[in-house]
């Protein structure tokens, strides 16, 4: 299928051929007929992309600080590579989509194949959208009209926050697409509406709909509002403009009545004068996109709706309200359509988007009813027959893009498939690294006999099942940590592995770092005490890694790295685990904990996994004490030895062992060698991570059998 994307690095807008998405649980697969270009929002993205690196930095001072902090801890070149990889990632454009439902995912009710729907899907021939971000289109509303649903909801949410009553005077500053929609909805709400803008065509259109127009370039809008309200001032102001100046918020304050309300929907400068707000006791609020549910993963992705008696208006219910307003004639949108452009001619819109005078541009997906979703795209008809080390990658997220693929680049592997849910990220990776195919159907990889190695880098809850499917398909399997999220999954993997005759490797890369390999050579298998500290950094509680069912929590999902590393250094298995965590009643998904490990050979390990430390401090540190020798590794950049004959220091650029790990993996597969990490060690590490959580719950040492 075709999809419009924008290069974050150059600002170029591209019509890319990507595999169509699969329908997911809780989602609808939609064949697109129309999509709306929101010129204001998309113009900002395009113009940002076209700006040079210095201009980008000036617009994102918080990101610059993060980069400088990363340089201090990770080194210059590591940071530079990370930044340029990030800038090289394109983004999908569009969020106002109309089409026909062609597949209904599990767990979805209220929608059927053939339904005409509006959604927040991007500019693509097929979109997969969670059910709470989709709304039915009334019969008397055309596809072109319905394309205004999502952007109309942005204005509607601003109005809901303002909560105007019949007869109040409300000023809308900025009569672009969202401003005109907002002004009309306010008019339908029984308000007296004043619209302010510089564009005479937009002002004339607003006046036609009963909105009082004012050209802010030809007079003082504050005085005009005072005149229109008999010196009282506006009851409310909705700012839908997009400008970097602070003058707009000042105008809004000065034109408001005492105890008036101001709601920001657009993007403006926000250096607020305290006096202007203080004297009138004004209320100011920033509106969040389409309404309640936005950025709530439970609502948007998992389909958990808010109970209507307690949250009357949600994203979806705002969508439905806008569609009703169009259907009833209260909201006129046809006259705002400046042009309808075929998808293939998208550059008519994006080519001059910075100077484009269109209010609303609609993209038409001609012949949509004849299009069939293709879930795999081929870039080359390469044959890997008889070759070994031919890989299929499942997952094209940040780890794959920024760590795994650069490490695999010169490994000698055959790059055949890369898979992602949406299809865009896998396609870009495929083109960058020379994969033959990009797909949204990972089972195509399982069926391909030329692929002998599966690399899984998906979300944690998918690991176990995909590992099992890969082994059953006769593939060698590499999976990023963790291997499994619970004992049931682990036991099933053990059963399948023992019958498969294939290798299974978990991404415990740190044991392959030159720093760890050096320490291991120096201390051998002697008894030792190891202290590993991970300054993990804060991750908000609503991020999926904290969800025990999805991510397994950060102890199972990440601290397992250090269980494996200490097991590697000691040359032994963990026999007992005890975990203590910060807080009076720590939960199982804690990320501030100390884990004590007892090993079969008498060694001990301590893992300090903390999320509450400073980013300026090294992220990772390992201390090894053995036979009057001490070795200290700092952030995989420097290792110092104390009391170690013939060794004092090892310095490198940051090297956590990824390249060494993947090169050894491919070599072992090609030569028929053993798995990089003994399977029993992988199982022991996984069991130890589960035991840590059990220990926290039961407040005791937990033996591993």
C-alpha cells in the first residue's frame, strides 16, 4: 500500500510503498477513501523537518540538554550516532481518515465489515485503528465531510473546557481550519462569536456563518471586543492560532472580562504577564487534542472506555458529536474544502505547504474499493538457497533500529525479512540494510524455508509465544530479554526447545562486552563477590514496561541482564534470591530495588537497580572482589584493576557487547556451533528474575530448584 511520510531529517514528503497492516485485537482494519490534510499541524511538522540542525536545536532546548547529558555519560560518538539515527527516522503524516471497515479484530463490538467510519488514521491506503478512535458516519454525511471529524473534535474539546452558556460572547483567535470549525460549533451552542484573523477570505467565510469578523492586522482587536461587549469584555477566548509570539496570550487576557476563561487549542508563546491575569482573576487552560482518553494507553490501545455517567465526553464521543453536527447542518464544512487531490498527486499540497492558502485539502484514494491489502513488500528477488545465517527480524522498534541492525551490519548474515506491525518502520529498515522483504505478517517468515534464524525484538508479552512458534518452525531463535514473563511460559519454552534440535539465544549482550570478557579472563571461576549498579533512570508509571502482563516490570524485563552477567562472571548458577525494594509497601513492578544472589559455587551477587538517581551519573557500574583483587567497570567505557598483576586499565568507546554478540551468533549458526549461552544458564537467569519478584511478595529468600 501507499503511505505519505515525512523525513524528520530533510523535511521531504514521500509517498512510500509499505506492507498493509494486519488487523489487531481491539482494532479495525479500514480501507481509506478520503483523508484530510490539517495544514496548520502538518505545516509545522514539515517546516521543522526542513530546518537545519541549529534551527532544530533552538526549537527544542530540552532535547539539547538531554543530548549534552548523554555525552557526559555515554561519550561523544555514541551520542552523535544516537541523535543522527533519531533524526533519520521519518514520521507518518495525517490523522483525519475516512474509509470502509474490511476486518474486525477480536474483542471489538459495535462495528461490522462494510461500515463507513471516520478515524484518526494517517494518510495511507489501509489503516489499523483501535476501536475507541473510530466512529460511524451517518448516511447523509459524505466521505469528504466526514474527513473533518477528528480535526473538528480538537476544536470541540476546547469548547468543552471553556463550557460556555447560551448568550455568552466568545472570541476565537485564528480562523484557520480548526478556528472556523470551533467558531461554528460555538455558534451552534448559542454563543455570540467574534472571529479574529488576518486572512480576509477566512473572515468573509466566518461572517457568512454568522460570526462577527475582525481583521487583527487592521485594528486593535482588544478595543473591538470591548466595543462589541459594551466594555464588559469577552466571557471566553479560544486560541486556535499557531504563532511563536507572546502577544496573542496578552491580547486574550486583555479582551477578557473579569473572571473570564481562556482555552488554548493552538500553539503560541506562553510568557504570561501575571498582572494581566491577576487583576481579572482569569482562568487559563490548555486543551489536549481530541478529548479525554488522549494519551491514555488503556483507553486508546486497550479499548477500555470511561463510564459515560462519569466521563460524558471522550475522544470517540467527541468524534460522534462532530459527525452529528455535520449531519444536522449545524456544522458546515464543504465550503472549507479548497481542493480534492488524488493520493499520487500529494505534492500539490505538500510541495508548497509553507505558503499554501488552502483552508482544507482532501486527499482522494481513487479506486479504493478495488484495493486489496498486501502484507508483504519485496525489494529484491534474492535467493538465499543453501546459505546459512539467513535472518528474519520480527520487530522494528528503537532497539532494532539503533542497536541491533548496526551491530549485524557486517556480520555476514543474509538479510531476508524484517517485520513490524504497521509496516512503515520495517520498510525503512529493509531499504536501509538491504533486506529482501518487509512484512506485517511475521508468519510469512516462519513459513520461509530459506530463513534459518529468527530474531525477536517485540514487546515482552509476545516473546514467549514467538519463541515457541519459531522453534516449532525449525528456526534458530534469538530473542531480546526477557525470555518469558512467568513460569508457565518458561516451562512451555523448555518443552518445545528440548524437542526442536535448534539453538535459543537470549539477548544478554553484556557478557560479550570486551570489559566483561577481560574481567572474566582475569578472575576465572574463583569465588567472588560482585556488585552491579544500574542507574536505570525514571520511566513514567503509565509506560508499558511497568505493566506486569505486557512488560513484566523492569526487574524481569531489564535487571535480568545483570543476573546473567554475574552468573557469567562467577561461572555458576543462582541457587537463592532475596529482593528488597524502596518504599513502605513496594509493588511487584518496582524499579528501585536491591537483589541479593547466592550462587552454587559460594559466590555472591548484589544488583542495585535504581530509577531515582541522577542522569549525570554513570548508568552502569560493576565491581568484582576476588582473592585480594578488585576490578571496577564504569559504564562499559573503562575498567580499572586493583591488585591485579599485569593489568591496570582498559578504556574503549562505550561497548555493551552487542556487536560481538551478534557476530558470534551468526558465526555459530553458519559453522554449526553451540548456542552462545548454555540453555540451562538462560533458564536459571529467567527463574532467578521470577524468584526476585516472589521474594518481594513473600518477604523471604526464594530457593531455585
